[in-house]
C-alpha cells in the first residue's frame, strides 16, 4: 500500500513501498507498520519522505518516491517562512535530505562525537 504525504494546495508525495535495508521490515499488510514518518521534510522540490524504522531505529529516505508540486510559488513561500520561524536551513531537495539523514544515522551510531 503506497504511503501518501500531502500539504494542501502545495505539494504531495507518494511512496510506493517501504522496506528497511537494515532489518528487512516491510511494513506489514498496511505498508506502514513499524515505520514512523515524523521526520519527513518539506523542501523546495516538494515533500521528501523520511522514514524511521521503529523496529531497528534505522532512518532512511525511500528511493522510490514521487514528488509532486502543486504550487511552486506557495511551496517556496512556505519553506522560506518555516525556515525563518524554526531557524532550520532551507533544503533544496531529496539529495540534501539524504545527506542530513546520513548524519542522523551516524550520530545515532555514535560515529560522530
Ligand atoms: Zn529496520
């Protein structure tokens, strides 16, 4: 079952299937069992799904995700506003999110002091 992420009037993203490279969790019958999507990010390219496997703690960016942008102008405004409010840097797209996620995994694995 594909997962769907939507920001009304701004963007939507579909993820066909999710499976964890780390422990092989495939999300059970509903496709999202044992996965948390709270870390998904909104970028200038659209919503980038970020999945955390609650079985093993691995965080990853599914490669098979389709990013759709409904209003580029509104999306950009929302991303810029959010950056101002939260002080987090603006991410341009999937590649930057993937880099960020690698850092999170490294911190969790304690490779970075
Ligand atoms: Zn896992």
